[in-house]
C-alpha cells in the first residue's frame, strides 16, 4: 500500500488538547514538517506563547521554552544573539503578539533580529474564554464585545503585519490562511521560507501571519469557520506577501 | 568623619562645562596615588542638566564612612550660585577658594573661615587656556591645604583626561602651578 | 589589573561582571545606573560578547531569560522603577529555575520618586518581588570594592542554585568613585547545565517551563523550590560583625547605611560607648540565626536604614522579642550622617546604663 501521508518525526505522536476545527494542530504540523525538511531539528529552539499554544512543546519535539505573555520576541533576541548558530522561532497568538507583546515584536523587527515568527491570528483570545483581541473584526461578538466590536468603542482591527512590513529590519512578511487545502499548502510554503531565511543567515526578521479558525469562540461549526476566514477575515487581513 | 587622623572633605562647584568633574577626579586620583583613602561623588541626573555641577571628594587616612559631604572643610566655588548654595555649609575654620572672575560680592561667612579670593578664569585666560580654570583652582586649593602637592596632581593628569585630550596636559600642568603660585604670593 | 584604580561603582561592577564571564548584558537607561549600560555597550563588544539596549525593562529581563535558558551567563541592571517592571521576568526565572544576575542601583520611591540614593526596595528584593512563592538571593555590598568582589559570587550562586541573584546597591554606591582592586579568585565548582536549550542533539528535547497544570505538580515544584531555599538559608548567609565585644547596643545596617554606621560605631567606641554593628551582607538569606544569637547576649538593637523601616521587620523576627528593636529610618533619598547616628547611640547608651 502506498503511503500518502506520514507524521513528520518532529511532530509527537499524541492527540492535542485543541478544540475540534482549531487551526493550531495544523500550524504545529506545518512547523514540524518545515523543521524536518530543512534538517534543523537538532539546532532549533521553539518559544511557546501564553495562549492556547502554551503547551507547544508537548507536540513539537524540539528544545522549547515557555515565556511570559507577549515577551517571546525579547526572549528570542536573548537566545539568538548569544547563539547565532541556532534557529530560533516564536509561535505567538494575536493576544500575545498584537496586544501585550506589541512592543516586543515591533522592536525585535526594528532591531532586525534574525528570527522566525509564526503569528497565529484567530481574531480572539482563546485560552481565557473568547475575549476581544486587537485583531477582532468589526461587528464580531466576543465575551468582552457582547454587542459586537465597533470602531468607536474598541478601535479598528490591528493590522500588525502591515506595520511590521514597514520596518527596514523586517525582511519577509506574508499573510496566509488555514481556510482549506490550498491555504494550508501556501501557509507551509511561507513558514518554510521564513525558516530558510534564518538558516541562510539573512539579516532580519521573518514573520508569517496565519489566519486560523477558532470555531469554539467564533461560535460556529468548523466548516463555517473556514468559510468565515475567506469571507470576513480576509477583508480586513488581505492575504499575500507583504514584503520580501 | 573620623575624630583622629586626617580627613579632608571638599566640595567643588560651578557651572556645567567649567571642568568641575575633572577637577574632582584629579584630586581623587592624586590622593589614591599618594596612598590615601579617598572617595569621589558627583552630582548626577537631572540636576546636572540644570547647568550647575558639583562633586564631593573626601581624602582621609582611615576608611571613609560617607562620600556624601554635607559640611565640607573646603569649598571651591567657581561661580556665585555655588557660593550661595554651599558657602553656608563650610565648617568653622574651613577654607573657601572663591573665583573672583565670576563672583563680585564679598561672602558673608563665619569669621573663622579662610577665604582665598582668586581670579581663576582670568589667570587661565592669561595662560591662553580658559578651559584650564579648573586646574588653576585645584593648584590654589592644594597650596592652601598642603595635603597633596601640585606636582603629584600634575603627575596624575594623564589618568584623568582621555587620551584624545592629552595634548592639553602641559598647559593644564602649567595652570595647576599658576594657581599654586597665586595662592602662595597673592598675585 | 593588578593595581588600584579609581572607578565609580557602576563601571566597576560592570567590569567585574565581564571578568566573571558574563556572556550577555541587556539593559534600559535609568538614573542612577546609566554608567553600567554605557560601559557595557563599549566593553562587551570588545570582548566579543553580547550587549543590547532593550526597548524596556520588561524586554531586558526577558532577553536575560532567553540567554539564560541557553546556558549563558546573562545579566541586567536597573534602578527601582525599572526593577519593578522586571518583576514579571524575575518571577518567571524563579518558576523556570534559570540563573540570572540583576543589579538594582536603588533610588527613592514610590513612583518616579527621585534619583537620590535609597534602600526602599528591601521588601521587594527580599520577598521575591513578583508573583508566586519564591525567593531571590540578595547581596548588599557596602563599598565599591565589595561590588567588585560580589559580582563573581553573584554569577556563581545563580548558576549553582539556578535562580536570580539580586545585587542591591544604591545611588551613592553606583555613582561614587573609590580605589579598587580587581583580583582573580577561583570560582565555585558548578553543576553542568544539562537542562539548557542547545538544540535536541543526541538527547531528548529539553523544556524550560514554569507552567504546571496537572494536579499536584505545581505544589511539588514549589516544595522543590522551598527545599532549595532551605539549603541556601543554611549554607549561604554572609554577615559581618564589628566591635561586638563588650557591646550592649547592636546596630544592624546594610549597604551604604552600614558604611556610615560603621564610622559612627568606631567613634562611639572611642568615646567608650558599648556599641557594635551587625551588617547583613546577604539580605536573603537573612542572618536570622546570627541576630537571634546576638539577642540572647545584647540588650538593645537599633536598625539604621534608608527607608521608613523595612529590614527592621527581619531584625524583629530574628530578635523575637528578646530585646527592644528600634529604628532610625531615612526614607525618600535621605542619607544619615555619622553625627546623626552618633547622637542616637549616645542617647541609647545613657538609657541602657539606667
């Protein structure tokens, strides 16, 4: 029988704690596959965020650290500057990266740190129970925007990738979406490129923003969630390569 | 600070840019080379940005308790504001070295305080090096106190100034001696 | 450097850190410790090591966290308001059991306070400072030479116990210059850093974490931390006793205040007053036993500190009611003078005689 799909070695053989239809499991797999394809597992250090993916190290079999909310890019800076030969990646959600860690990601980019940043944007705080994120869309109902987000009350959704792309120290920014097979393939290509740049020693930060479904707190079935990415999220967060 | 043994507490004060910090460092460096106990404490932070500068140097034979000088034995006042601020704090029997190039009033101090009125900036200008005023002051002060020699101070100059300023060492040594000479002769 | 050099405390401790093998320094400007950051920006690249001026103290301590996790010797420095911001990272360092050295050149508070010297971060330093049940080792040097001597010890203790060592200085110690000697002394024998994140090559994945969700796991982890702290309390107390022979009054003071008290005690002794000094050098672990023993022997305790009275609580806990414990505190940037302390000692001498 022909094998059409096999688990990549850096992805642990265990069920995840993620909700049905969540994008994290897929994103983890893509990261693990890229690490194995580039043969960098033995020199890679991963940084888990505070958020649903805090247990990243339970699924991705590389050296890992758990850090304070939002501080991953600063921790990564400390690691990479003292260990230039290592491959450092942070995996951060929208609360982590775009809200509490806005300063750290901006300044890591501003300094041109040689890092790979995987930014999972699901427009919501998942772990704490579905509160508004900076990336929550207008009209979106969350635990803390019960009447829907309005520009007047909560401001517009924050387009972090567009901001990051403006910085000379940031060499690659791409936004992709886990909204179907094609989107998953594009996401993997982008993540791999973001790792390749660091492996090559390219001078600057590479960031991939991944629009990712959160059916639980979007309060919709998984199939509808991927549809919502296509029809609603991409209006605010257009897909494609923003830089590099 | 100590009851027996020598302990000299000096405040050097003036405008930012008058070389207050270098003067204090020179005194401290000279004292260290002479084998004395010494501390040096600058004014720091926002205070410095206000345009005034001062530093405190303690030279002693015993371990020094506190580098912060509240009641100096000696004050080198390079401008009027410094004299007004620190003059009243000089201990009875102490010394005031007063820069008459920039201070035109008589100080109203305890009668036991010795006052050396010296046109520090004018003397430095006569040497063709107005920026050496701080050295004239230190030379005059050392002549009055006698606990370290102007020659020892001149020898410590290279350690106080950055290498890029080393072409100024001869004129600074000259300024030190000019201060000493004025303090000794009154002219 | 085998001869005495004149250096300010901030630069001297920075050089001492370099000599102690500090691999990386991360810091954010704040008075009165800016000389450390400036010195490191020049010297660390000269040594081929890492210097970064971070975007905030939050980032600085997080960079320390990252470098420390890979097994490097990392440090940061700041002053009181900045150290408050670092408490997040210090708590995570404690949880993850990572070694780090943090220097606090204390200034007056609360809030923006002043830039004048102070000792009002004693509670924050000795009680952990951030959230959770943890400690940091706290060293309280009293002279610029001690700053120099304790930096290598700070790095060794951090590595040995995998925790943060806080060097608690103040604006005077940081700014003042005095002659110092850099002497190379042998360091401690230290355990291998087999927990470090170096890439999972030929071994299982290493994980540095502070999250323990499974039932009972966090309690277990906390008990492990406490057992470590007990060892430190037992083995690492540093304390100086001065002129205790024949004393009736014991002054307890640390850091710059102890330096001033020491002169007051010396003068009081010359005038025949029965007074001595106990100077805690490690503020945590606190010399509880030493002071407790002294309480059996001496009649009166006086704590002198540049705060409204923080260390005095530890002194009272140690004395445990066996003798009166008085306080002379100078908060908000006030610096006690020798005369001021001498006057208090005189009064107390009269009262103990009665």
